[in-house]
C-alpha cells in the first residue's frame, strides 16, 4: 500500500473508543455505585482476604468510574492544523477573540470599535474526532446556522483568548508557511495550475501530525496539543470572561436589499487596485435597472479618486454565463431584423445579482464604508473561492466568504476556478465579516460611525 493510499484509508476510519460517548455516563455511574457497595462490604469485614475481595475492586471501580463521570467540555482532534490556521488567520486583525463552543463546532469572533466584526466557524467536520459535553442541561439546543455563523442563544461555554497566541501555536510546525503562496494565487483571476509536489509538501508528511483542542471545564485554560513524528508540544492559553456588552453587529436577514455572489478573486483585485490611491472611504453603488450596475469607488485620500466598475461584457461568455442573446423582430414592412438584447441586467462576473433598494433610496443603493476596515478582510478575499456581498436596510454590509479545502486537506483551493461540486471530498467552510456604514463622509475627521441600530 502506498503512502497516499494509507493516508486515505486512515481518514476513512477515524478512531472509535471502546465505550461510546452515549454510554460513558451509565458505565461511570455503575462503577461508582459498585465501588460504594464494595467499600461498605470491606468496612464490615476488615481482613487480608477482604482486601483482595472488596478493597482492590472498590479502588479500581472508583478510579475508572470517576474518569468516565468527569467529562471534559471539549475534546477535538484534527489531522490537519493548516485548515484551522487558514480560517483563523482570516480574522486575525484583532489580538483577542471570543470563543463559543457548540455541538456543531467552535465559533471565533473578533471585533474592533463595534464597527467591524469577523466571524470564523470551525465546523466539527474539520476534526477527525469532536466530542462536546455541555456543562448545562439546556432544553434549547437549536443547531447553529453555518452559513450565517450565528450564535444560537443557548448557554454554551463562551470565553476570550489571545488569538495571536493561538495562531503562533498553530505555526509551531510550520503549518502557515503555505499561506503566502495561497494568497499570491488569488492576485490573478485566471485559473491557477497546481504546483508540482515536492518532498516538503507531500501528503505523506501529514500522516503523523495532529492538533488537539482540550477544554476541561469552565475557567480552565484552553489546551492545544500539537504532535508530529513523535514530537509533542502542549500550549495552554489562559481564558478570560467575555464582556457582557460584547454582542454581534446586528444584521437583518429579513431586510436584505442587496445580495451579490461572485468569485472572491474579483473583489480582492478590485480592493487592491483601489488601495493604490490610499482612499479613506469605499463607496458602493448598485442598481438592477441602469448602468453602472455595480461600482466600487475609493475617495477621500491624498491622491485622485478611483473606481472599479463591474459591467456587462457585450457578446462575451464568462464563467458559463452568456451576457447577450439575439432575437428576430418583425418590422412594419414584414422584414425580419436581428437585435441584441441583454439576457439579464447584471454584471458578467456575478453569479447572483439581486438589488431591491427601499423607496427612500430610489433605484440605486449607495453606501459608504471606512476603507481601512474593508481591507481587514483581505486575507479572506485572498484564500476564498466565492464571496457573498449582502446589505440590509440599516446599511450594515456582510461579506461572507466560502473557503474550500482540497480532498487531502493540504490547503485552501483559493482562487482556483473549481467549485465544490467539481472537487469531491473537499471541505467547505465560511468566514463572515460585518461592517457598519459611515454616517457622513464629511465627518471623517471625527470618525463618526453609526453604532446604534435602534
């Protein structure tokens, strides 16, 4: 069997404990009850014979029963720390992160000034083993929505850790070295070709590598154990109580007025081009009825203003979408002539283009955002496959990035033109950014940004 086949076979047969999670409480309670009974019998008849008959079995039953009854809140084992590092590095614009452990995965949230927020969800599908034991018997155990990365409101464990320290821990064995290569691929919207494998990026090197998250109980440090080829490193990150006012930036899903889905590389290139003029404001303009349909503009900087317009390319087929169609029209004299008509009023590069502005805005949506805040999502733009640009009636914008990892988990596919359905065995994760709009671009000197949504 080759190394590649051994790797695939190992991923298809994860470790299964002898006593399943659902039976551990019953086994532990039974052993403790047996230990209590044997201890009582030993107390009634203290002799050397009773030590072997009651004393020793009581000690063993008590020891194993206590182990099964004392459950850690979280034990999650991953065979590829690079996936975790890639997702968390997308929201590394802040030092600390709020962590919430749920039955479906681990949710990381960072924010700055209550005007920009980054959310990353480590789905349990990214781990070969994921064991969660809720410390509270909550009757409401609604599942978290992965696409929206929302907290479900249950009393799940929540704490604050140093995100920068966690990223440095995950880089101990060099799992972040390929991030620069992945980010550079997204600088071009052309399909990228897979680089040749070498002795230092072969999947065989990942066979003996593991990353374990361990959170015993409330208030305990978050333990990260990295093991590779016999070398084990254990880091314990101090956990802190989250602030009571540390809430998510509200986003109205029932009041979405703009939804645009496109390849993330297009947005990344546009923001990079606009950043060359060092603007202070990013102006977004979108309309479903008149040109320009979707425009990003940079303004307020020391240099001239610049803009990137996503328009319809006449007679060009892009990503399988035909922008124009032709039909014959009968004139008054009975002759037929051909006229080109647009198949739909949407930029060619977009897969979904839905714009329905409220009556107060007219036929065009216009919103302004701090450009430096938008740039905080540049890491996610570089590694993601697609981005969903959404805006609600309040003006809050959500950039939701779909990040796809290849079947071997060796890295993010990034700007590759392949989609999830064309890459069997791949894993898809989501990272979400939310931005609060500017009230008045003329008041940037005071940096007045809306933070009250009531």
